[in-house]
C-alpha cells in the first residue's frame, strides 16, 4: 500500500466517523425539538452540525482536488483537464455563489 493510499484511507475514515457523529447530532436535535427544548440550545446544536458538515465538505473537496483534478492534470488529456476543472468551478460557483 502506498503512502498516498494510506493517507486517502485515513482521510475517508475520518470523514466517515465525522458523518456518523453528525448523524447522532441530528438525531439529538430531533429529540430536542420533540421535547420542546429552548430554541437557543437547538440553534447552538444546529450551528455545530453545520460546522462539522463544513469540515467534511472541505476534506472531500481536498480529496477531489488531490486525486481527481491532479490525475486529470497529470494525464495530459486537455479534454479531461477541462472537464475536471469545469466541474470544480461549477461546484464552487453554485455553492459559494461566485
């Protein structure tokens, strides 16, 4: 196993673990709302969930850049390079309203 694949595996494992924690947090918020918990407490938990999702999003974006985009660049295939960059730019444009 190469260093890169170990790193990729570790990164994916971290993302999966984070997502499982987020899943638990979301279930907790459902219970909070069902039990009529104080709105600020619910909002605080929702903010923590958004922050955790953002961290996972960043890891997946980093993975895509390091693997998929870098592979397209290394391939020398101009059409593949343009397609991968177009996907990335489209995602950034849609997500970040650029």
